[in-house]
């Protein structure tokens, strides 16, 4: 009698069934799809941040160079349409700035000698030079402002720098105060 009972109990199967295997594969596929989508979004955000940082660095370099050039200049001539600026220093150094559709160029020339050309890439920007008394002002705007998360936002900046003669007057006024 005991032998009959032993024979009737089902033997335990080893391994997994086909349905269990398919369920594991389906779950793995769903997790994989969500992981890949998240990775793609993360990489796109990283690329955008990298480009925005590079644009910010270029704008900062341009602004620093522009201020330095204006402080050294004793004469400034702004073109009729405001897209050109010619700075002339006492030692004969001539620096030309030109506004382009996608940035700015700076051409440096001393006493008719070697010319140095620099280009500042400011994507989708617009700018204009102004001369006010002994100050030179450059106002510009650009799309895709890096400080906002919106792709169609517009950022603006204004650089106002005194010419060398006026800069000396400011320094002496500040020292006397």
C-alpha cells in the first residue's frame, strides 16, 4: 500500500516552463525600453547643457575682450548701421569689430603691420554698437538663452565701457572720493 502512494505523487519537475520564460523576457523588454528612453533623454540634456556652457564661455570671452579694447581706445567710430565699430588707441593700434548673423569678428592691426583676426561664434544673435559721449555701448540678444530651459527664449546683454580718456577721469574721481 505504501508503494502505491509513492507512485501516485507527482515527481517534481526541474527547470522553468515556457510561459514563465516568456513572462521574464517580456518584463525585461519593457524595462529595457524605459531605460533606453531615459538614457537618450539624459544624453540630449547633457549635450544641450554642454552647448549652452560653451556659448556662455564665448560670450564671456567676447565681453571681456570688448571692454578691454574700449578701455585702451582713445577714439571710437561707429558705422552708420551700428554693426561696425573702429577703435583707435594712442599707439596706433586699430581694432575693428563687425556684427555678423552668427557672431562677431574682431580684427586687430598695429601700424599697418600684421593683422590678427578673431571670430566669436554667437549663434542666432543680433547686436548693435552705440557711441554715447565718451562711452561705447554694445547691445545684443540671442535665442536659446542658456539660463532658461526654453528652446525659444531670448537672452539680452548690454556692455557699456568708457573710452580711455573718460576711464582715467573716472579713476581720478573715484580716488578723490
